[in-house]
């Protein structure tokens, strides 16, 4: 392609972020961090709660033990930086963890679209639809 740049659109299954080796014509090669284009939602929490959520999903009975008021729902954000702030708050004396969920898995369950303060909520009545295989740790 004369005067243009070749663009490749592909998805690496199971990895939201990954590195590719990019050729720089005059300067050799460099690694570039890229990501799948599918929108994601993030939830910052402490390590112990993350382990439970990864094991059980948003199991209603178990979430009662993790969240002080489940009637408020399970908050997610489209901003990984905001999720990191929540993870840091939750993990005061333990490491904070950011959980990641794809919009295609949970988007239809959300109340709110992230436009107000970049937040949305998975309502309590929808918790059992969020299975462990829909949740991963953000890398």
C-alpha cells in the first residue's frame, strides 16, 4: 500500500492485552502493547474477594458475605484507572486486584452505560447470570 499503513484486525482469545513485535522500517523492531477492541468493564477489589468471585462468580448467597449491601448491586466501571483506585482502597493491607468482564458477557445485565461517572451496576437479581468463566484478572 503506497503511502498508507497496513492495519490488521484480530482478537487474541483469553487475553485482553498482549504485546506484538512491530517492525520499524529504519529503527529495527519494538514491542507494542495492544488490546482486543471489545469493550470491558472493571471492578476493583481486594485479593481475597477476587479469589472468591473468580471461583463462584456473582453467586447471590456468597456475595452477601462480600458486599455489605447487595441490594445496591455490583458496581463496575469502564475506566481501569478508577477500578485501580477502588482496588487500592479495598486492599488496604492486602494487594488490590482488578477484575475484568467483557461487555458481550455482562453488558445486557447492566443498569447504566458508564456515561455517568464511568460506572454501571449489575443488579442483585442478575448476579446468578454472571458465571466464573466471565470474569478474569486484568493483566
